[in-house]
């Protein structure tokens, strides 16, 4: 059964929302760590304009990833999720979880380095 255009659009939108949520959540966590560890006068590290550019870049990255994954893997309806998801192999999920855990570990290591160097 081929994926219709409506199913492809739904998959693209759900992937874009997922990726932008991940990127923006990580930016928020980095901001919280910097706010908690940097001394007064050193926070914020970047200007509001730079922060706005980072958020827009995260959204553009989410759009690019959503378009790439949807066009490469197609779309299928997942009844357990009640939404359209890309038809990806299980190895993709394992890779994604590994990358997520690596990003989390690097955040923890960065937090420890900030505490040691500024604490």
C-alpha cells in the first residue's frame, strides 16, 4: 500500500515537531546549566539576537531532517502511536537512542567541567 500525500504530510509534520522539540529542549537545558554555573555578569553568554538565530537554526534543522527522513523512508500509519510515522528499520531507532544518550552524556560531562572550572 503506497503512502498518499496526506500521510506523507502528516509524517513530515510529526517529525518536524519531534526534532524541533528535541533541539529546543537541549538548548533550554544548556541555558539552565549556564545560568546555574556561570558567575554574575558572565550570563547570558550570547545576545538575545544570537539566541533567536540559534532557535531558528534548530527549526530549520528540524525541517530539513523531517523532509529528508520522510522522503527517504516513506510513511506508514502507526496505530499504537495514532499518528503517521516514517517506515524506518529498527536499526534507526537504536542509532537514534544511542545519539540521544551520547548527547545527554556530553551535557553531564560539560556540566561537571563547568562546575570544576568555575566552582
